[in-house]
C-alpha cells in the first residue's frame, strides 16, 4: 500500500496494528505517496493507496472510495500585511500536485517564518502550525 505522509503519522499506525492482530499471516509493504497520481495502483504494483483524490482523468482506471475530508489552512497573525493574500495562496497551492507544489510549500514555510509562526516537521513534511 502507499500512504500520504499526513495519514502515515496519524491514522495508519493504529490501523496497521489492528490489521496485524487480525491477519498476522499477511505481509504489509508501506510506501510513501505524494500527489494525486496513482500509476503503481493502476499497473498492479500496489494493491491500494490512501491519499488525496486522484488527479482528473484517472477516475475510469481506479475505484475511489472517499474516507473523509481534510482541510488545509494558510495561517498568519492578525493584521499581518500578507494575510490579505492568504486565500489566493491557499487556492494556488491546492490546485497543484504535491510533487509540483514542493517548491511553493518551501516558499510558504519561509513566508510563515516571517509571520512569526513555526511549522513542526517530521520527515520534511509540515505536520502542524503553532505560534513561535
């Protein structure tokens, strides 16, 4: 299976523990997955993936079952001059795959630092935003 990083740290550990108790005879291989492109699922290399909704055009080749909705936020302190642009930054980031958005996410990280925010990281991925 392939798993997007934000699920890997929060949801998957408990799911894998429960699955291993029920099916100790099954080997689980877990790979990191970014973005909405699923070639390894389409070609049979992976059985399934937990991640964002597939990019447009893949619906016919995949069986997709939404499990829940997840929202993102651009966060800035009240009154910061960049706060007026938060919506356009948010819309721009979410219109791109994660692989293509990586430079933009790094730029957003630098922007967050200027807003006196800190981004906690695990394996290079933002996990939560807190006041510095």
